[in-house]
C-alpha cells in the first residue's frame, strides 16, 4: 500500500501539484471543510441505516403488542424498572460527557478530551454491568426466547443452574486483567504515552464491575415482587394447558407416527394442526375422549412458553442488538482515546470525535425508546 | 455535430494517451498493489471480475435447471433425491444472481469506476470504506459457497418462513452471507451519496450531472434506506433458527407472513436497485450513440428519484395471495400502477432522443435498443401482475418467472453488457471488434426471447414455478425455452470472447471513441490514477455541438472555437497552484 501512496506523491510532483495538504487531509479532498462535511454526511446516512435497522424490531414489537397486549403487560412486570432507570440515567450522563468531549476536541483541550472520553467509556461499562445482572437473572429464571423458555411460576428460581453471571463477567475480568497488566508494565518502563492510555482504560474496565455491584444491590430489592404479585393475581390455570390437547383422531395418530426426525414436512403439518387447535382454544367443543373439561377463562395465564416467549424474544433481540451497538461504540471510544492521548485532534480536524459522538447519541436515543416501551408501559 | 470535418483553425482538445506510470492499471505493480488499492478504478475492476465470476457460476446453474426441464419427468437429476437437487439448484441460481451479481453489477462494478471520473473528482469520498465494501462482498460470496458446500440451500432466494425455519439445509450460512452482502451494498450506496453531494468540482451543478449519476444517486438512496431492513430481517431469521425466538413461527404465536412483509419491504426496492442504474446507463448510451442531446433531461432525472421513493410503497404486490385484507391489496395494487409511470416516462424520453438523431449502430447501441424492447415487455407484464384479478391466476407461475427475467436479464443484464462495451475502451484502453460485439448482441437478444417468451405462455396456461417436473402438455414450450437458453449462453460466450480478445489483440483506444461529452471522455483511456490533474472544466454533459470526428486518427475530439482559447497548456512550475 505504501508503494501506491509513494507513487501517487511522485506523480503529483511531476504534475506540479502542491504539497500544502496538512497531514490529516486525505489526498482526494481539497479542503478540511470538504473532508469534514463528507464525514458528517456519511455518519448521518449511517445513522439513518441504523434507525432503519432497529425499525424492523420496533415493527415486530408493535405488531405483537397489538396482537397480544395482555402478554406484553404481564411480561413487562418481569423487567426491573429500577435497573432500567439507572441505565437510562447512566446513558444520558454519557451523552453529556460525549458532547463535552466533542467540545474539548474543538478547542484543543487535550486533557479534557481524554477525561471526557474516559468518562463516557466508564458509563458504557457501567451500563453493560447492570445489563449483565439483568440478563443473568432472567436466564436463571428461564425467562428466555420462546424456544428456550422454561420459566415455571410455581418454581421461579430453580436450584441447579449454570452461573451465567460468571460467564458474562469472565471476558471483562480478562479485559480488566489485561489493561491492569498493561498499566503496570508501562508504569515500570516509564512509557508516558502508554501510561496515559492505560490509566483511563483501567478505570473504564473496572467500571463494569461497579455496574455489576450496582445491579446486584438494586436487583435484590427489586421489582421482583411486582412480578410475584402479578402471579398471585393471575389465576393459575394449568388446566388451561390441559385443555389444549391434540384431538386423538385416527388420522393425527398416523401423522404422528410418520413425523420422524427427518420428515420435517409432516412435522410442520402436525405442529400447524396443533397450533390451529390451540388457537381454537377452548371455544370449540371437540369430539374425542381425551379432552379435559374446557375452561374458558377471562384472565389467562400469559407466562407460558407460547405467549411470554415472544415477548422475551423481542426483549432480547432489541436489547441485545442495542448492547452490541454499545460494544461497538466502546471500540470506537477506545480508538478515539488513544488518538486523543496522541493529540491528533485540533480545531481543524476533530471530525472523528464528532462522528463517534453522533453515533453514541443515537445509541442512547434508541435506549431512551427501549426503556419505556419494554419496561414502563403496562 | 460529429459528422462534418473539423473546422480548421480551431483548437483541438485531446488528452492523448497515458504513460505507463500514469495509467491506473500499471502505475504500481504486484498483486498487493491491487488487493490493498484505494483507487476507486481498481476496486471497480476487482468488482467487475468478482461479479462476472458469480454470474458465470449462477449461469451454469441456470443451464442445469433448463436442461432438467427438457423432459417432463426431469432430464438431469435422477433418483430419489432428484427433486431436492432441483430445489437446491434453482435456489442457489436465484440467490447468487440476485445478491452476488445483479445488485452489485452496475452500481458497484461500473459505478465505482465511473462515478468519480464522471463527476470530475479524484476518488470517492471514503476510499477505505470502498475497499472494505469489496471485501465484504468477497466474504459474503464465501458464505454462499460455504452454504453450497455444506448442505445446500433449498428455500428459494426469498427464504420464506416457515419453510426456512424448518428445512435442514444451511439457511444460516446463506442468510449470514446475504446479511454481509447487504452491508457491502449499504456502504457502497453511502459512499456514492456522499461523493455526489460533497465532491463535485466547481461548475458541476446537479443538473450538469450525467444521468448515470442521477440514477446512481437514486439507487444509493434505496440501498441506504432499504438494505438495513433486510439486514434485521435476516438477523431475526437467523435468531429464529438458532434460538427459536418465535416471531415468525406460528408455534409460538408468531406470524410467518410478517417475514414476507419484512422481506419484500427490502426486496421490492431492491428490484429498483437492480434496474435504476440500468436506466442511467441507457440514458447515456442512447444519447451518445444517437449523437443527440438527451430528450427531457429533468424528467429522466426526477423520475429516477420518483421511482426510488415510490418503490418503497408497493412491496405488498408480492403478497396478494398471502392473505392480506382486501383493502390493503387494493391500495398496494393502485400504488403498483403509479410506479410504472416514471418508468414509462423514461422509455418515451429515450425514444424521443433517438428520433432524428444520427444513430451509430455500435455494439453498445445495439444493447441499448435491445434493452428498450425487453424492458418494455417486462414492465408491461408487471402490470398484469399488479392487477389483482389477473395476479390471482398468475402468481407463482412461469408468468412471474418470465416477467422478472425480462426486467432483470433483459433489462439489467443487457444494459450491463451495453455499459461494459461502452466503457470498455475507457477502462482498459482497448478497442474490441465491432462485428463481434454486434453479433453477440444479436445472439443474446434472440436467445433471450426464445428462452423467456414461451414462459409467459407457460405461465398463463398454469405451469407453476419452482417445480422439477411438469405435465407433458407443456413439453414443447419448455423445450423451446431450453434451446433458447443454449443460444443465450452462446451469445454471452461470444461477448466474453470479444472482450477478452480485445485485451490481447485490440487496438489502442482513443480518449473519446464514441463522441461522448461527459467528463470521463476528457481524460485518457485508461484514465490516469489521479483522474484529473486539476478540476476539469465542466460543460453540458449532453452538448455534442463541439465534438467532431477526426477521420485521420479515428477518434472524436473536442474542438474549441478560437475565441474561447484558454491559456495554452504549458508545463507549470511546481507549487503553481497553491490555491487551497
Ligand atoms: C414496471 C413496473 C413493474 C411492475 C408493475 C412489477 C410488478 C410485479 C409484481 C406485481 C410482481 C409479483 C408477481 C407475483 O408474485 O404474483 C412482480 C414480481 C417480480 N418482479 Fe416486478 N414489476 C415491475 C418491474 C420490475 C423490475 C424493474 C424488476 C427488476 C429489475 C422486477 C423484478 C421482479 C421480481 C424479481 C419478481 C419476482 C420475485 C419472486 O417472487 O421471486 N420487477 N413484479
Ligand atoms: Cu415488486
């Protein structure tokens, strides 16, 4: 690659081109303003694609909320509003520090810039820590996407379970260990640049565990009770499930025997039939002897795999994709931080900070929508 | 205009030929200088090689499909797995053609080469992003090949649920591939929008842009706005398969038709990603080879944007039979009709451009005329499908197959070939054999019609699509179609041969072999790696009045009347241009 650039410069020489391009100005731009405007338009377009990307899931949310309002109401009780609120606050604060960082880069306050980027990073880590508590808690209770869902109201906290929290924390522990080691080595070798990079990163990495601690404290006194209360009110109709059974007509038995592992066609045929029956629910009186007494209940239990599952699927998809965006943002922030320590930015060239800032605000904004939609509306 | 001899005494402007150290193909050497290049022209050439390879692979699969259908009980695949094989072959044919060939063909391969040069810029706005788009394309392609190697794919290119969530074939690999390709496409579109918005040199106003750039701009808007929705759809599909999230699965209260809505929200606009650049190409080709100003420039420009926006409102016409409400279907049907209006505007404008032009029947022009014929048939049959009453009958029959092949092959592929022949001298600096090129165009035109016209008849008689075997009553038509395919294949091979031969035996191409007035003809063939030494003087892209045929040197030259003479070209001292 270097050969190409070298060649480019030579040729430009040969053609009498000038060399007053500052080092931060790419060769194909004429002025820093043009470069900045291009980047700005580019990032805005990228944000538009991000919004559309999320919009697919918002649509899914809207569709299923419309179809099953009761499910969404029942399930959102299981989300801990306090943790959500804390995270909202943390992200809002990080937006402030990010905006501040942009300002610092514009007026060439390099130390302020590093500090603000570090603060933003720390907030991001706290957010992830709290999220880790939320996720691991739900996984232990079996509040999972439809296919994996195993929550049992009678026994909401099954004893034998994997320690999910540990597995989530593991990579962050390694990360923390890594940056601490980096800090120690660079302190020992007195490498100023490395110390300046490693120090804020260590603080940020440690903040993940601050988030974990915060989450643990709040979760223990959390809105779990709300969910329990809801459970108490909801009539426990396990009978309802009993009502939903296959008609044992001759044909379906034949089909069942045909539905071997490999025969996906008949399997899906069977499941489609089952679904139809379930949809028909208790309203239709069926012939056949294995039908338990049909109970038509006004208030049904929504905490079943078929119902709550979709809520949690949407919950995990939305917050999961959002968390991935936070992770990507963290990557960008680290990159900025290193460049800030290197003093790359100046009033003529602060584009990258500005662009990452815009991205970060969007990620916050999406959370601002997710929080009420998933946690609050009841 | 072009016909007369050069007025004497005037200033002739011709950039001459590039030296080896300027020529973008030779200015640096070695495989790495290509693989890590940030030069948009080289990236364009790499894309070109990539998409042509994909086209070749998918073309072979198409040949297999057609040969199989030569006999009612299937001629190629036999044994108990015959139908499975057939399903896999048509799925991969469709998926590779759509995601790896047609979508990147004109925008990514030719667009990358042409957009900055036509604009008079040095490069696209984000060269690194541009290179990463290319590598994303490569990764996406690898995933597709992986799916092929693993356990194939038999869902059709549409990945419809619930089948795609239950089949045992490698849906996850293929959808990941399509997801990655989506990002490649988004980044290309984003890059072009920014380039066109911010990198235009002085004098290049919006309405002095060649229509190809307008079309690229409209395409890019769709790429940026529609592709993310495909991305999330495929992600949800993958999640459905991995974790059974249930959104598309009736077993968990989900809804498979939601998938269709999501899918077509992208994929209908995507058909305009395929055709809009073709419109742009044809606008330029028709005007240049008729040596006449394009008729209705603004109409063509605005209709591209109109198509881009209207295209977002009609996705439901793929789902008329999927159980939408009657009101919804009527609205979608009405909107579908509106979208054909801007397309028709373009066709009329092209015809009006040719009217009383001095048409040179060069190879690119042959393709352009073929395009007008074929696209018109394709577009008009779209109206049959957009009409509710007829679509009930025609949906999922060979009529649909014929319709979209007329627009995608007759439209996009033919214009891609036209564009390739038109800009080939610019890209590689070689002239090809005109006779050979025209011959290829004619064979392709005949072969194509022989293949797909019978399919309209088949479809309206009730032959369903995606079937490995059929009723003997359809045999004759199917056989005609298969013979047409062979002819089409021969035509494509002739075209390939003509182009490749030109690289070895072709004459050196002049800067302006066709008499075009857009900026790319003002730099050498092939262009120097920096495109333009200084921002070029931008004129009217469709004003051919000062372009003349230079019989002596077999080239077109721009002639400037004496009074307009700028200071003659002199070697400038270094740092003379320090105006930044
Ligand atoms: C002129 C305006 C057009 C109209 C009114 C139109 C209308 C339609 C309709 C109604 C269908 C659905 C038929 C069915 O499944 O029952 C359809 C299918 C299709 N059209 Fe078009 N179309 C137009 C142009 C195009 C263009 C320009 C392209 C691509 C370059 C295209 C590509 C396709 C494809 C790929 C399908 C089939 C998708 C599938 O089911 O696999 N169409 N068109
Ligand atoms: Cu469509």
